[in-house]
């Protein structure tokens, strides 16, 4: 709380300052201030068909404020301070994390948007030529966010405490090396310490082919190293894009003493060997605004003896993958195979309409149904979203979104779940 109050004071001081602050000797302390803001009200309804819970109806508003300024008159040196706040204005017909809100008899279903405020940005960046040095708190999203992301869909977006160097000196090659020493957000505003190293490199051979290699060493959890081939191919009115990716997890090479946040411990035995695989094959096409695509993603499961873990992605933006009902934010013990197809349409002025169908199954035959019999049926899901800019107001957009999960036979995935969202999003910048 002290950090939040101090940051609020600093932010207010910067916002109220003139365009340039000067020391007595004439050195500019802060200049070229840029102010970014976001207001995102959202309604979310959750029906998880649990006889012990009542439907959640969450009305929340996310407010983000960030100020960025050049520092000390040094070319390429800048600093940012930002706050993020989520408010439900006393409407608590939902549960978040381990909260205990009731309708009088039953606990409400979960919506992971706690009423919290936190320091989202407190960073210094220095860019010289094509190299950037970063220190402090900010947002880190790598590739498609399958492994490292901020979970920007949730109202209390994740921030990372990190030191990194990024370089683009070689044409078409981008390289990043980062040490992450903490993160916070999504389910609460508390900082979780870690000792994680991120290595990432991408080389664009040409528009049809970019090769990406990475090694994400998450302390006390696992090392994830992999290779992805991506690209775009244009043929008259057809634009194709694809992704072919493979990753493997091994035992953690980075450690942290005194424990580790439970979110980073594999869902199976904490002393199990990290030995798991990941595959992702995706092909999409835009045919004059008609969007079609197919995807097949596999996260391998644990072995029958429980001595090897399933493939896990604890720092991912999980909502983007495996259905928007968020049934698979944690990988099932038996792993996950997600075969899905998508169909939609996008046009200027009309917005974007997209529907996705998922078929889920386990990757290993170690899970049982409600009768104790082996089963690999994890259910299916239909997702639909419509998003568009709202005319007449610059920076304002709207979204309607629906997820319908149909139960499978495996225990823990044997109840339907429906989620509906209605959202406005207003962004403002002085850039």
C-alpha cells in the first residue's frame, strides 16, 4: 500500500508539472511528457452449473494511467510511472481468488477481477542505436503470449519486475535477454518474488518465414525451450498465415529460496521430474475479409506413476488459448489436445465477428470419469466475439463475447459452463 500511495503522489506531481522541469543549472529533469490512459468498464456473467454456487454478475471498471518522460536531457533515456486500479463500486455478486461473497445461501461463481490497485509501471529505459536497456516494473509480452504474457484480458493486468537488454542491430534479427525478479497482478496486487531468466531471439528470413527460438527458465518450476516457424503469404485476395511450433520442458535450472508462488509449481507432484512436450500447428486465411483457420495444440500429460509432470504455462496469457471459458488455465494431469476451427468476418466500419469451435481431449490415458473409468473426453466449446470501434468517439471501442463449454466425461470437466461479456474500452494518449 505504501508503494501505491508513493507512486500516486509521484504520478500526480509529474502530471501537474510543466512540459519541462529544470534543475538550477539548466539540466532538463523531465521533458516531452506523454500521458496514456485507459478506462474499461465490463459486465461479466458466469454460470458454471455448480449446485453449490450462484451465477456471478460482475460489474468492474479498469482504470490505467501512465506518464512517460525523457529523463535528464539524455537522448534515449526515459522513465515511466503508471497505476492500474480495478473497482466494482460495491457490486460484489462474484468471487475472485479466495474471496467469500454469497447471495445469502450460496457462494457466487468466480470472476478473476479483484477490486485492487497496484503500481503497474515504475521503469527506466535507455535506448542507444538499436539497443534498449530496461530496469524496473513494466509489461512483457513475448510472441503470441503462450508462455510469457501480461494477461491483458483480465482487469488487473500482470506487470513484471525485470532487467532486460533488447537488441536489433543485425537486420531482421531481434534478441532479448531478461532477468525477472518479481511479478504481480491478475488475481491480486501482491508482488511474487521469482528468479526467472528469459532468452528470446527471432530472425525474419522473409515475409513467409520468421524463425523464433527461446528458453524460458522459470525458477523452481521448469525450463521451457522451443522453436517456432511463422510467416505470412499473400496471393491476390488471399492472405495466409501459419505457425508451426515445438517446445520441451525440463527440470528448472533457476532456483529461489524460501519457496515459490503456488501458481508456478507444476500441478502434479512438486518433486516430479519436468519432462513434457508442446506442439502447436496453426493455419489461417483472410479471403477479402472472410476469416477461416484451423489449429491443433498439444500439451503433454504426466505419466501414470506421477514421476513426470504435464506441460504447464504458468506465466502465459492463458485466456487466449483453449477456450474463453477458462477451463484449461491449468493443464489437466492427463495433458490436453485442443483441435479447433474458426470462422469470421472483418471489415472496416463493420468490425470483427469471429466464432471458434474447440474439441478437447487428454493426451495420456491416466484420468477417469465420474464412475472411476478411464476417459479422455474433456468436452467441447463454442466461442463467439464481436468487436468494433464506436463511431464519433476517438479511442472508444465495444465488445460482446460469449463462451459455451459443454461438459466432458473426465472428473473435474463434467459440468457445463457459460460466460458472457459486454465491454467498453476507451484509450487516450497525448502522443
